[in-house]
C-alpha cells in the first residue's frame, strides 16, 4: 500500500465579517483563525505579485485544514464548500483568492 501525503492548507478569507479569534469545526477539521501578522506560508509567498502580497498581508482571518491527497475532495473543493455553507447561513462577500498548501 502506497503512503499518502498529508497537506496543510491555509486560505486567506477576504472580506470575512467576524470579530472572533478562532473557530473550529469538526466537519472536515476546518479552523478559522485571526492572524495579526502574515502566517507562516513556508516560503510560498515569495512567488506572489506585490498586489497579491499586499492583499494577504491585510487579511486578518484565515481558513486552515489538513487533507490527504487520496481523499475524494481536493483542497479547492473544501474551500468552495466552506464558502457555500457560509453564504447559505449568512450571505457575505467573503471570498478566497489564493490557497497555500504544503506537505
């Protein structure tokens, strides 16, 4: 049996209207955290355009989760499901422009 890789994912939540510090959901092990500084993106931010880097530096809330590459849902699917669930419960302008993933 081949080993599967586990990935850690961080996605900046632009225009996320919330005042809390953190929230965890057992569904897909999602977590929303407030960052006062840019979180550790494992060097992935060095390839961003200046405009994108400015956007994520100004983003307070980040969605994070882990997933294995053999799972049915891909990281982008989980982010889309989160945004859809958020919009169905409280319609907002929250969006995710970038997704950072590291093994």
